[in-house]
RNA sequence: UCGGGGAUCGUCUAAUGGUAGGACUGCGGAUUCUGGUUCCGCAUAUCAAGGUUCGAAUCCUUGUCCCCGAACCA
C-alpha cells in the first residue's frame, strides 16, 4: 500500500487496524516524551515525525510530554530548547504540553494502592545488595529479606520515605513481581528512590522520585495515549509497562510499540558522544553546524522539510540499521534547489581584467533569482572592467573536456557575456595573479546573436562592487561511515579536520551585503549557503550547507 | 549458560502463498546560460540447508549471524 504520506510501514498498518477495529473508540493519541536533559538530534526528529505524523494522519493528537523523573539531570533550559526545536521542525502540540512531574501526586497515590494490594514493598537493602539479589542473565534472583513486610509496615515506611525521614539511597519502593523471572526487568524493579535534588518544576516538594518504568506507562494511561511508540531497547520493558497498568486495573490501556531508531553513516548520535564532542572542544558547541543536533542542522542551513522528508523516506521497521548519509544530503539539495534564491559568490577570487571594457563603465545585467521558480523574480547584477572569477575555474593547461577558462578559450560569464582569455599574468613566484581578457559586446546578456555556442559558464563578481565575506565550508564530521565500529580504534580518531574550512576573503555580489541571519541561498555552481549568526551588517558570514553535485570533479578524479 | 528482537539490491524500505517493486548510491546517455536541475536507460537482493505446495521472501524444521537487556538512568 502506498499513500500520499509515503509507503506502508508496520506502525501505520497497526494503527490503521486498531482504528478499523474500533479500539479506543477509533481514537489515536500519541506522545513525544523527551527527557529534558540534552538537546534534540536527528534521531529524535524521527520519533517526532512518527508520533506527530501518525497522529495527524489518523485524525488524532500528539502530546508533548517531558519525562522529567530524574531531577539530578534535568533543566528548564532543555525544556525550552526542546520546545523550540519541535516547533522548528513544524509540529504543534497545541495545549497538550505535559510533564511526568505533573503526575507525581497521582503516581504516589497509585504506589500506595499497589502497596495496599501487596504488590509493592519498601526495601532497605543497599544498591549493591539489590544488584546482587537481582541475579543475572543466567542466575535467578533471590528474594529480598524485606520482601514479605506487612502492608501496614510498607505503608508507614513509604510515607516516611516521602516525609524525608531517610537519607538518599537508604530505601526504595519495589514492585513485588518475581525474582526468578527470565526478564530481569520483572525481578522486583524499583519504583521510587530517595533523591534530594531540586526539581526544575516541583522544586523541593519531593525527595522521592518515580523511576521511568513506573512513571512512563502510567503517564501514557493518564493522558489517554493509545499508541506509545518508542525505540527497540524498550522491548524488554513492555512486560513491566503492561504489568503496572494491569496491577492498577486501569481502564485505559495504552499499547507500547517499538521501532528501530534512525541512525546515519558518518554520524554519531549517542548522548554521551555528542557531549564529549562539545565538552572536548572538538566542535564549537551544540549548535555547531557539523553537529547532528536540530540546532546544528538548523545553523548549517538544513530545512525542516528536508528532515521530515528523510523521516518519511526511511519508513519504520524493527531492523536496526544505518541510513546512508547521501539520502539526507539528497533531501537537503532537493528542497533547497526548489526554494533557494540564487546568487553569485567567488570563494577563491582570481582577478580577470576585460581589456576592451571601459574603465569607468558599469553594465547591470538581469539575473533570475531562481530558474526553478519564475515567481521568485529577478535582480540586477553589476558588471565592470575588473571582475573576480573562481581560481579553480582556470587552468593554464586545459585538461581534456575542460570547458572553463584557459588561454585562448571562450567562456560565458553567467547572465553577462562571452569573454576570451588572452594573457596570463604571473607574479615573481610564478603564481597566476590575473587574467587579461576581451569580451564580445554582442553577447551582452549571455548569448551571441551569431548563435555560436560556448560549453563553459562561470560565475563571477564585479571587483568594484564585491562584498568581502567569511565563508565556512562544512563537510561530514567523520571520515569513516562507521566511526564507532572500527576495530580497536577510538571513534574520535576519525574526526575529519577537513570538516570545516574557513575562507576569509570570499567575494559576493552586492545583493548579499545585508541579508538576515538564517537566509539561505544557492551560490551558483558552488553550493547551498546559509547566513550565520556571526554575520555583521555589511560583512556577512555564510555557512556551506551542502555543495552542489560536481560531475566534473568525478571526471577529473577518474584521471581524465 | 538466560530473555527479548531482527535478517530482502552497497544503503533504507515494499511485496502478508501468485511477475521480488521503490528511493538513495553507482554507471551510461539526452537536454541545459549552474559540469546544477530535469529526463531516459543500465547494474545490484530474499542469511543457509532441508521440507510443504502447481507455485515460497512469505508456511514448517534445523542451523547461522546481528542487535538489545544484569542503573536507586531514560
């Protein structure tokens, strides 16, 4: 089955079947449940697209719920950043912003209820003793000596835990399930721990906090979530997820469904490694344009449309894999090609003097803003006797199939005219410093009335009108597709120093002088660029989002 | 030695007993005032071995390989 929303996948089919069967009254409610302890990255984007996308597709709703049950690592700053990132991606949770911490009272009452049913108990053992008692994959666990405490004693102890009568870590509330269960999550998992830490929302109201396994499913139930979509590593937890809901005899039963998280070649996504990149100074912060964070991608110039397209194209399944980064790159180009205004910018300027062009004259040539989009209009670009062209567009000795500048070869200056290179000027060291050319005034506008063809077209900037700019050329952060998977080598060894190259003296056409931060352009024949936060009036800084495909580079690389 | 998942082109993903399809990548070619875009074409896959069936990626059996799990993290 294929729809406008993309190809079929097991989540879509499962939800469609539930809706068709009238489960939950045919309603669909999902949620995106980040822990506010870090910045969102492209892996989260996948989950966001899935949860919000599926809800929208089935006429349901998606909640934004912060899973803030561990005050030691969560902060308001992250809540704000996450909200901004989800919005930027194009999703809206309406009034449905929730916090697990908003359910602390209810969760506490339910815990008391479970104690009353003999399904939870307070354990005085140390962390080490509990770990020891849990056993391991091959050895069954053993019951805690506190396992058979009376309901009354448990009630009293739990109340005193809440009241702050015991030091941190002294006791935990445990679900009473089965210490010999093959699934370790079922061996009397902790529900509450004592932890005196200031919570970003509840302040110092609590000194006990619920664990993920206890809080998550019940929060889902409270919100009427129908499909609780999470990643594969929680498959083992589903049994526990269901157990709490069952034990409390809750009427609404959300269903946990797991999918394989999104990962890419040439990228690392683990929170720990991302943090290491930032803390270790390997990148310039969480919003470094080489980071796979939403903020990094945004600063790089990537569009939310491209990210959503990747999420859609990669579907959903239970096989863990690694998507080829070229798919992301393709979607970025795809969207930017359709939407970016064009401009001319010379990254590595080589002066070109048109000897038969009046020294004081200026011609203004009309250039379309986007050949892909006539509605984008056009602009005038100034042309004068001295211009800059890309140094790499000139070869003193033309290789085979070389259409660009070379002695005696005629080339088109885009939207301007034909010029022919007559002479190459070098400095004492033999470096080419200037090209002397003549133009054909009849080719004004870019075509010759006699119909003669030129194969090469180059971009250019009038020297007198050029704006100097800094351009940051970003590339893949790693030199290896799987930096984490190379035998016996640290992933940081594959950080690619060429992932950023700063060009100080780029020359831009004057229309680019004062462009708002975040504005995206295609620099013709070069790539897609985005005005960086560091731009100053009259002195823009541009980030390269992604280069244009370069088939000449391929020909040349093949030894042509 | 345990439990839970998963194996389809190089990569991601469809096909739910009836022609193994799509996308990205790669390689050709056409068009082009971006060696871009667009268009056309080519190449490449069912983990293995048995079995059931007129017919198997799909069902059965036996293997093999990969991922996750032993926080008072989420």
